[in-house]
C-alpha cells in the first residue's frame, strides 16, 4: 500500500492487484487483502470489480476500527533483452 495525499481528496491508498489471464477469463487478487479475489470475463470488468472489492474491504476495516493493512508486496517489471 502506498499512501498519497491529494488536496481536497484526503488520503489515497494504493494496493497492488495481480491480474492474470485464466482460460477465457481474467482473475485478480490483492495480496494484502486475503479473500479479495475476483474472476470476470474481461480485464476491464476484472479491474472494476477488484477496485470495488478493495474499497468495500477498506471501508469495513475502518468501520471495525482496525488498522488498514500495509503493503508488503512490491512489484516491478524486469527488462529482459531478447537474444
């Protein structure tokens, strides 16, 4: 999770979501939020659904008075030269 502040919008939280092609569908999961997996027919639907799931989860965490989980899953894309 990465926190950012944008004037007038409060704190913005960033969570890593892993999206994979799964047969004819796409699946997504946020590693920091267990149980937040989703599977949809298109990548756009998957991105929309996982965004919704993360928002609902975080709202629930806040309502329960618990701490928002910190990101422990950094990601990067290594560049590999094709030989």
